[in-house]
C-alpha cells in the first residue's frame, strides 16, 4: 500500500462547491491547497489557504509554491473558480466581459499552466474543470453568451489537454453541472430554475463532489465531460 500523501489544489474554494470539494479531498486523506479572494487562514496542517485573485498569474505561482513547500508534490488540480452573469448579449458591459474572462479563462489557463510541469516531473496528475452544461446548448429562455464562450472554451481545452498529455501520465477531465443549489441562487426562484431540468429539481453540491471524486479515481478516463445536470443535455 502506498504511503505517499496525495495533494490537491482547489480554486474558488471559500464556499459552495469549492468548499465542499476541499472537505471531500481532506476526508480522502489528501493535503489540500485552497484559494479564493476571501478565503480564511487555516490551522489544519493538511490544509493551506492562499488568498488571491485567480486571474492573476502570481496567484497560480503562489499556489504551486505553497503546495511544494508543504507537501512536495501536486497530484490533482480542481479548476472550480468561476462566475456566471446571465444577460441578453447587448446588455453585457465591458466590465462583465473582462471579469468573466479573467476569472473563468485566465484562472483556468494560468493555474493549469503552472501545475502541469510539476505533474510532468512526477509522471502523473489529474486536472479537472468545473464547467457547465449550459455551455453546450443555446436557450432563448436563459441567454448567457459569455458563459458559453468561457465554459464552452474550457470544455474544448479539456479535450485538447487530455490528448496532449495522454501518454505522459496526466489525465484531464471536466464536470459540467446543471443548476446546483448554492447560496448564489435566490430561493424565491428555485422552482423556476428546477424546471430547466427534465428531472424537475436542482442538483445539490454533493452531486458535484461525487462526480469530481469519481473522475479522480477513474484511471482510464481522460477527456471526459461528465454531465451532472438532471438530464439537461440528454433532453436536448
């Protein structure tokens, strides 16, 4: 039995899905480096917290440095940080556009680029993105061009990286949620949001956690976009 303590980096980790993913990896015995703009200091020796803007390349460098200094390796990166701004296309402002690209795309790009060299040196690693099922179909009921641009781009990048590193020990996957019950959603419109899914209910944070952990252990899966969306994609 291996005595190596595995290590995960989780972005967007201060609340909701990110916080739950952090706790799941800790429960699995991993060391974890967690980041968000507002994350609080940790007293747990298995958990390092790094406060910072994930769109800043300097944050990615600090995450990698913290992981290597405390734990000496990086086995998994969960690119969870992301924001959603749903508007009609012509209602988006330049600020909306810049903010979403900085968080969703720059955060994914710079953090993944900083982590992969460590995984290549180890000869193993797993990168998993939290994207969105809504990135794969258009709906006049819920226009969200920038979500499709950013999360759809991450789905394509997931497949590209999976093939690029398939023979070098690194797997790359994504989880594509439907609408998940988190504090970001107004409780007054829960029924309306639930109706988007053929199962007529919202997903729960634990559903996403289970999907991430499944992919973590699915050694023969790479380039996979795992939909956790109550049948949303199947019903299109």
